[in-house]
């Protein structure tokens, strides 16, 4: 509940800042986008209260559909600078795979061996306040901000990562859990005006977060902590309304 309250307060605070008194010199925008996201291989560490620490080495995450939206404004006083609130979601699913096991696990004991991960359903959602920087190119009377706009975005997102392990041999009776952490985000793209107030854009995005969730056994109430880093690369296409 505390994490949910923090999230709600963050969203409300950002919204009030952006949607307060609107200066006449601001260019507002609303974006929606979609595209594939690839997550890098990474070790997964399991800290079990009963048997100790074990690691799945070099775990692969499936390519996932990602989507989201962004709302913000650029300023005429500094037309290359803007602020935006961004929401982004994707599913870095861990499919069944054979990896190197190292350490201690409930089922297989302690040591080093080849074994299966089972599958983990993972949902990642991020919300961030982004600094937007653009370069207005090919300016015309009808498009004073440029028909073509290369841009970059930087943010410190609040990341909500939910892990559901119920399709694994090790954690089939464990409940899912959600971790709230701050991550890092960088993006770059090109926006092209195709109509009076309509813009199409293509964007590359990098997201990083270190996630840490407690998976509780529904029978014994014992807990095992799931830890990993999620480094993701997204190729997005979208549409933007400007006014």
C-alpha cells in the first residue's frame, strides 16, 4: 500500500506540474507508440531462506511487445527543450530453458550443474518525467518548429516489476510479487510532420532496472527472493498530436 500511495502521489504531482497554468508560448504534444523490446541475458539470483543462495547463469528473456504513451510540452522561449510524462509497459518473459545452476536450490540441492529454469511471467511498467531535447529542421511558415525533428529523451523512471513463478518446478506454489524501484532511461528518435498537427516518429529506447521481489510459498509461507537486472532495448514507432 505504501508503494501504491507513492506511485499515486508521484503521478498526481507530475500531472499538476504539467497541467497547471498553461503559457501561451507552449507547444503541447500527446504520443502513443508500440514496438518490440529485447532484453539482455542476465544472471538470476534466488535467495531462499531455507537453503541459501542459488543462481541461474545467463538467463534469456523473450522478445516482447511493448507499448505506451507520452504527454508533455515544448516551450517557445526554448523551443528545443520540453518536459513529458511517459508510461511504458512490456513483458520480458522467461521461457523454459537449460542454464547453468550454481549454488543451492530446494529441489536439486547444492553444487553446480545444468538444469532448467521453468518459466517466469514478468510484467514491467514504468512511469517517468522526461527531459526532451529536439533539433528543429526544415522550418517553414506552416511548421515553424521544423518538419523534421531529431530528439533525445532522458528520464529517471519509477519501475513496477511483477514476477509470477507458478510455472516453475522450484516455485510452483509461490505467489507473485511486485517490486517498485527507480531505474534509468534514455531514448533517441526522429519525428516527421505529415499533416498540420500530426507527427509520425521512430524511436530507440534503453531501459535499466534492478528488480528484487519476494516470492512467498502459499503452503509453508517460506520466502525466496528473486533478483536480476533488466536491461532492455526497444524499437518503437508512434504517432503524435501537436497543438
